[in-house]
């Protein structure tokens, strides 16, 4: 499979942070992939509250939710092809994905560094600590509508094959063999050219010496 740029970015994060962080939620937080895109996900009341930065997205902008769907689809593919293995341990270690630090403030409210998240209503709300305004669009999905918890709140292990794929800059074995063969071909051409030039020089020198 040929991976897109965004998929490669996600896979690199999984390989890099998967060595020390065994849950996908922690990997996403450490890599700041969601934070850079202005996406924050909070888990509460058996629902997934998804917040989108108003500066980056319009109200009905599909790019943010498309990124999450693409992320989930990629994880499904990696699991199906045994590039990562999901371990049968589901634990809620984090309240929020998309912010490195979060804590329960009180029932129905979660606190992150820059905001208070209301996570008890049908939509949720984002209250900026500085402006006291809603600076992120709120959305709410059930796990059936958007299976975030199933793939984020679980432990996993990374296969050696996936590590090798990242180390080789996503080149397949066939592409690596072709690249190696191409390199050997160029070396052969250069060596042959050098030998040819050297032979000409030696012959010219020989002619001068005969005189």
C-alpha cells in the first residue's frame, strides 16, 4: 500500500512514541498530531466529544472530522495487516486527546491548560479560560457513530515490519531492491567510465614516451 503524507506522519508518530507509550491516545498526545490541527477529543458519559478550533475550521467544515475518520481507517488497516497489534486491555488513562494535560474538574466538566470543557450535554461546550468564550466548535458522537475509544483507549504493540518500513522511508522490499540495483548499475557505469578514461590516458602517455 502507498501511504499518503498524513498517513506517513501518523505512522512515524506510532513508531516513534509507541516504544514508550502503549496507548494510542498517549501517542497522539505526545506527538501533538491532533493539537497541531486544532482538534481535541474528550471522553465522557460514554460519548466522544470532539472540538474543532474556530480559527482553523468553519462550523460545517468537514476537514477535521475527515482527519479523525482517516486516522481510524489507517489504524484499522494497520491492525488488519498485523503491522500493529491491539492488546486486549482497555483502560481510560486520559480524559482528553489533543492536549497533553487534562483533569476532571467536577462532574460533567474537564479542564485542560487553556479551557474548560463541558462534557455532559448533547453537544458539549468549550470555554476559553482567558476570554470565557467558546473558541472551539463542539460536536458529540456515540461510539457507534465514531469508534474513537475502541482504537484510542487500548494498548498496542508495533511490529518490526512497520519499524523497518519507517526506517526505509516507506519503501517496499521491491522498491528497495530496485533502488539497490539502480545504485549498483550507476556504480558499474562510473567504474567502467573511469577505467575507460584511465585507459585513454595511459595510451596517450605511452605514445608520448615512444617519441
